[in-house]
């Protein structure tokens, strides 16, 4: 059933085949893994079987997950609850409180009440709370990683090695800033903004909570956080950690819910600063609401980030970067390198090697330590991705998907996919898919690569692959992107500012620059 | 002697070199006295060879310590604060045994010393941002400057003044957090806080040799420190002849020397949490790279 259309040059290929996600039992753990080609360029060797390697730490999930307001877990005033499911099994994990406007009111009031004592606390004492939180995240890392994977579908090796450690680092790094803020702002008299309303997405639930909370708290603000409706569990586990750390009540409040809850928060009169990470569409709505009231705002929105491979790149290394760029976290990454630009002379080599590499990726049980591609976060997102793949095929792209491996019967799955023959006007080259789908295009000159890379309303991130140093800095300088990865991709660190140009949002998170958003002007 | 009287176990305080606790190779000891002249304990009396061993250990540890991620260094120094927090009582007793300070005063000093450790732990992954720069040179070059640790630093406390533990930590932390390997010499009249810090270091995962602690006669050690070719910087609190020896000897191999007077106010938060304290312990490296294809 796998057919490769890569023999034909870019643009010339017909629609090859669009694969539907199929059903099939996933008990045998037979993977369609093949070795990358050998150095002599011969055909792949035969596949072999993998034994399951499930992560075994038991995590108990409460039947109901309540709001965290004023330091206490409380039932929602709304009286409403909604299910959160494991996207790999479709089993209901917990009933989540759905906060309404009155719940948001209560949370904002709690944050307001906590603001004065928290911001007056000597900075070095404030720091100690953040250090405690960082330590507790480290100590409960395994539990948080398993829960993150259960609730969001990401592979355990990513939640274990990326999300949770980075969340801990974010608190640790920002703890140190508490008493050093005057060095972060030139000529500054650092003062907090006030009560922050923060709305975060479902792709890195705990990590985004850390990105939002740590700088806000370090600068002396208090917070009302709204997690994404499909991924509330780790945020609420973080609330438990805040309790364990004796963080004063009201300094952090967490109100779960969906879009209406988020709207009530960002439009609340008692909120001095709004921070949002999510889609550009919602970001623009929030920008309007905040503009009307003059609320401080930072936005970290969508992207359609270019990943540019020059002929003088280390190609094998670039292949790994392409894989990391688009298939990390099922492509649910705002800065995913979703537009691949390959210099024409190496296009056949790159697509051939990419296909080989793609077929080694294991799709399946996210709790299996060998899994590369986990479950798509929700049914709705899977449908969106499938619509885009179909749209690409209809527009004449060649769709290449690894297709032999059986997928689990239940859950939301999408095989890693790339498309060749993509034209700049195609929808898959312009719109954010937020899934494991890569659009492959070619270019002839650096100027062409740069102008096509910049030809997007987005400007979040970019990748540059070349062994020539001067080209690295030249291209990096000319790309309109908030983060440029050179000969690497999808690297994150608490000390490194992250955020976009243009419609990818404004403001930065992380590093020294990230503090500015949480300090009064 | 009553039958049930328990005889206390007396402790001889030893040196801390390369993660171990040796006696002085010279076999010498010093008597430590309390404020009323009573005998408190015996100390190892570091020799020139002990100093050389410590510098050698520091030099060996330097690549690992400076090459570790700043995040890891920060966590290790923070862990040291966690360890010291658990020994607050011991530290206060150590201060009081030789200074005669009131319990309240000693405890306040311990708290400040621990808080200072936490503060400097935080600098480990931040001073590079504050002291580094991207320089807008008038040409097609990517040009940036970044601070790098200088190498081996000797932190020499010849005259501890009022607050021996806070002073010791303030001498040690800036070079250590910048990634230097440190040989610290504690004031032989008030060394117990420093020696308890040494005992806490291995349990905080400070790599062997990254921090070494000696006790000895500052006047004797100063000339050996000043003349040692493998010492890159000196952070000292000393007066009179010791200060003069350090400054003069250092000129031989252009050691970076910072000498503070005996009445230095280590309680000055603004001064002692300021990244400018790092100036002598880092070198600025500027890198040019063409930025036009």
C-alpha cells in the first residue's frame, strides 16, 4: 500500500495517494521500521519487530478535577463539568470543572487580593518559592511526564526529556531573576504589572504553564491561568505542587474551561495584563478586546516556519533537523518547520533520505518509550489535519506517508506525512496545519529561498542548513523570524527568548527579554 | 568522673582538597581559640605543598566545572544552599565558638550567607546576559562578546572582620559561580563556618577540586599564592603586608587581584549581589564572524 512518488522531479508528480487513517488492532507492536539506507545507497534492510516498552509509573487521576482559586481546590460555581479523554485510547480520564464568568471573577479577585503582599515580599524570599516549585517539578517529573502523555498524546520520551525538564528549568531560571530584575531592564525601576490573565494551548500543557507563570511570579505579579480544555491535568497537578510549596493563596489561580472561560478571563476588567499562546485567529480577537480596554498584551501565535536546506549543508544532519522540525510532538508545535525549502540540486537526495527516515518513525502508544509519533491531541485536530492532507492532494501535491504499520484501533492517529510538488499558492504551503505534515519545495538561489521564506504573514521561527558560516549569519539576519535555528531545529531553553515577528505575535518568553512583558513600563 | 559521664568526641578540622579531607602533608596543626582564650579545636596548618596540591586539583577540575552548563552550575550552588540550610545551627555555633557573637547575631549572619549563596546560584546562568553583548560593528560581521571564567582563583580570607562566614561566602561565590575553580583560604582565627561549607560541598555535588578549602597562616600563604604561576586570579580580604605581598607578587604573571580591606562591609547587598563583582574572574571574549555571503 505504500507507493513512493519520489522518482519524479518536484512539481511533475501526479496525485499519488492519500491515505486515510485506518483501523487495526495494535497488539502485536509490529512496526514498519526500516534502517536508513547504508552509505553505499542500497535499498533498506528488512524490518524487525520491537517489543513493547511501556512506561510503568502508575499515575492516579482523580475522577473530578476542580478549580484552583485562592489556594484551594473548589467546585465550579457554574456547576458544569466536561470530560477530558486520553487521545490514544479515547477513554475518559477525568471530569474537568468548567469555569464560567463568576468563577473567573472569583479567581481574579483572589489574584488581586494576593497582589500586594506578594509584590511586597522581599525579592529574595519570592525567589525561594520559585526554587521550591522547580525542585518539586523535578521530584515529581516522572509522574508529570506520564500524566502529560496520557492527557495530551505526546510520546513519553518527549514529555519525559523535553516538556517536564524544561518546565523545571523555567522555574529555576526565573527564580534567580526575582532579585536581579534591575539588571534586566536598562535604567529600570522594576515593578510588577499586576494581575495577569494567561491562556495557554494544548500542545505543551505543563511547559506553557511554566513559561507563563515563572516570569510573571518572578516579577511580582499574580496570575489567573486558563489551561486548554483538552489538557488540564498537568496544570492541576502543578497546582498541587504550588500548595506543597506553600505558595501564598491567590498568587496563582487556575480556572479550567474552554473558549468561553478564556474569553471571560482576557476580557475581565480586573486583569492588568494578558498573555496568550495559541492560534493567530484567536490572538487577533484577544488583541481587539485588550485594545478596547488598554490592557497590556503579549501574544505567541501561529507559524508556518521555513526550514531552508542549502546544497552545501551536511545533508544527513539536515535530515535529522527536518524530522525534528516537523515530526516533534506530532507537529503540534507553533514553530514547527512546516515549509521545507531545499536547494534544487540536492532535492532528490533530500526527499529520498527523508522518505527513508520517515519510515523508521514509530507511530503508536504514546506511553511506549520507543514511540516517535504519539496520538493527535483531539478528534477535531485530527479532522483538521486530514482536511489539509486531502486539500494538498486535490491541489496536485504528491502525498507521501509511511503506511504499512498498523495503527491502534482506538485513538486519534496521523502518520508522518510530507508533500512534494507544493506550489507557494497551495493551501498546505500557506496555512498552519499543526500536524505532522510537511510541505516540501525547492529553490535555486539564496535570494529566492529568503524571499519565499519571508513570504508569509507569520514570522515565528526558521531553520538554516549550510556548512558555510557566513551564509548562516547572512541568511539568519535576513529572515523575518523571532527565532532562527542554524544547523539545528526546535531547541528551547529558559535563558533563550522565544516569540515571533509579524502575525506570529509580539513579546518574548524566556531569557532576559521575556521579563519585560511582566514589568510595569 | 561519674560513671555515666559521656566524653565528647573531639574533632580535628582538616583541609578540603580534591573532594577529600586530608591533613596537612606537613603534619602541622594550629590551635583554635575562643574569645576568652579557651581551646576550641585543632586545625590543619596548610603548607606550601598543600597549596600547590589544591591549585593542581583546581586546575584539573576547571575544564569540567567551566564546561558544565550554567544551569547545572546554578543547581549545584543552589544545592549547596540547601545543604547549608540544614546546618544552620552548626554554622551559627561555629561562628560563635570563635567570635563570641550572640546567638541572634550569628544566626542572622548564617541566614545572610545562605541567602547570598542562593542569589549567586541565580547568577550562574544570567551574568553572561548582563555582561555580554552583541556589538554593532560598522561592517558585515556578526560580532559578539561574552564573559568566560578566567581559570583558577584563590579566595584568601586573611582578616575576616565581623562576619567570617558571610565574608568567606562572598569571596568564594563570585569566582565559583562564574565557572572558576576556587582554592579558598579561610581565616585561621574564625574558620569553622568555612570548614562546614567545605563539608557540605561534596554532598551538594560540587565536583572534586572545583572548590578547595585550606586553613593556615595567611601571611605565610600569601607569598606562595602571589608567586604561583598557575593561579589566574586572587580575591582577598587582607590588610597591610599580606595585601602588599599579593599585589606585588601578582604582577609577575599578571594575576587579576582584588583585595578588600578588613573592614569590608559584606552586608552591603547592593555591592555584594552585583555582577560587577565578577569583573576580575572573567575574561571577555569577542568573536568576529563574516555575516555576508
